[in-house]
């Protein structure tokens, strides 16, 4: 319609010399839509106002500010779902929502899977702190009921097409559910995928095993392999460090991860900022970051099933050796740079015409750091030799 209006405008301009005013830009069209919506929301809020109220003398804006319970609630779902493609639209939505809240016309709730939502909203409301609620996974008991209900709901539909399972088989499968759901977790998408596999006749253990195997393959392709890595904001070494650490412990200390050499001293330019790397991996759903009083506190697997997938990846001896070797190689390069820096400074101090007494503590400090770095490098070289042997012998 906008293209047709532009053609009419062009024809009118060629005929009468001026534009007819039919065509509008996308921003102008969206502005009109949201302005009309804001007007309608204000009318909805003011419907609760009566002439005999105690504060009937207040202006509309003052009355709306005094009665927040009368304001309508606007829910914006899938916010930032396609951020790269429609960033202009999302910016306009943020500005419109900011106008609603500051004018006391409505309460606005954003539903999103993108953890970087605050960047977009802060542009519109830089002086506000957003109230946030993180939705978690459902409990094992509810997850079991969900799967059973999902199966029973379509049992009648499938009865004419597929052969019903025997009562004994069904009872045995239900007994396996508790163990399988404990491994699978309470993520709704994984439970629906699990239920669909059960409908095809798979046993719960077999279905979970295939889901874990598929998740492990996805992790390999998306986070660990360096082929066609594109615009990654993390290194494969950093992703593997988290995979291996979470396979051993279900949760990690946020600051402890930042202080590790793999995150604090990465050689990759795009992965040099540890906090940005963790935020990117959280946005990519490899990990999830739990906060405490507004500060990031713990790191866990992005999905419950990923924990089992991490453990499966760590059981692959060849893969573990290859990625461990990559981490040790990077650490050795980092420590070698430190050694070069210590040696350069020692050489400079040694070339001084006189050796002041005040230089002695610095020399001793550099020598101790040099010895510690050399010890680390020697230990890593031994580990690298063992890992290379595994890669040479195993398939």
C-alpha cells in the first residue's frame, strides 16, 4: 500500500506540481499507529473515573498518576526475537513503551529470550531500573505430568494409525520416566521433543539418549569447532573450559571463571573481554548466568540437558585431548609472553651503569615471577606430550 501511495504521489506531483500527501515513511506510519494506540489506552484507563470521586477535580494526567491500579497492562511478547533484522522497529517499540510509562498511561511488560534486552530499553529510559523476573524450568513432578498428559491427549488420535503399546510396556516406560526426566530437566521445548519421540514408540531411555547425543553434536558445531566460526565473540578454548568445568560441577562461580587464564588472558582479540564473552555465551544459550542482588553470581548449563551432553563430550577421549591441548597451547603462549616481558625488564635493569640498592627488590620479584612461569610452562609441556600421544594412538 505504501508503494502504491508513493506512485499516486508521484503521479500527482507530475500533474499538479505538488505531492498529494498519500505516501508516508515507515517511521511515520508506525508513529501514527502507536499514537492512536496510546490514545485508546488512555481512554481505557479513564473509564474507571467517576464524577462523584473524591479526586474528581484532578486533571486526567494527575488522576492517572494517583491511580496506577486503573492503568491497562501492555504485554510485548518475543521482544528482540529478530534483533538484527528489525532493530528499527524494536527501538520504536521501546520509545513508545517509555512514553506510556512516563505518561502514566499503562504498565508495560516485555517478554524476551534475549538477555541483552536492557541495552535496547536503556536507550529509551536511561534513568530507570527495570524490574525483571527470570522464568525457570518446571519441577520434575510437573514435567512428568506434562509428558504423560501430552501422550494421553493424542493417544486416541494415534490409535487408528499405530499399534497401541501393551499395558506392561507402558508401565515399564512410565517407570523409566523419573530417571529420564531428571536427566532431561524441566525445559518445555525439550519435554515436548521427548514426548514426540515417545509417541513414535521409542522407550524413554532411548529417547533421552538420542536427545543428549543430538545436543552434544549441536554444542560441538556451534561452540567448539573452529571451522566456519563466523562472528563469534568467544574462542573455542573458552567454550571448552566451561563445558569441561560444568561437566565436573553443576555450577561455577562467576568471578572465578573470569579470573581463569583462559578468560583473563585470551589471545583472541574478539574474546579478550571475559565478561562480554560470558554474556555472549549466555545469549547463545550454552550457559545461563544467575544473579544475586543484581550482580552475576553463578554459571550453569544453558539447558538442563546440556549438562548430560557436556559429560558425554568429556567422555570422548580424543575430543577431550584435542581441546585440552588447544587450551594448554594457548596458556603456554600467554606464559611465554610473560617470560619475554620479565626477561626484557631484567635485561634493562642489568644494563644500568650502577645498580642502586632500591632496584634489588624489583629484580628479586622479576626472578621469582620468571621461575614460576617457567615451572608452569614445563608442567604444561609434559601434559601436552601425553595428550599428543593420545591423539597419535586413538581414533
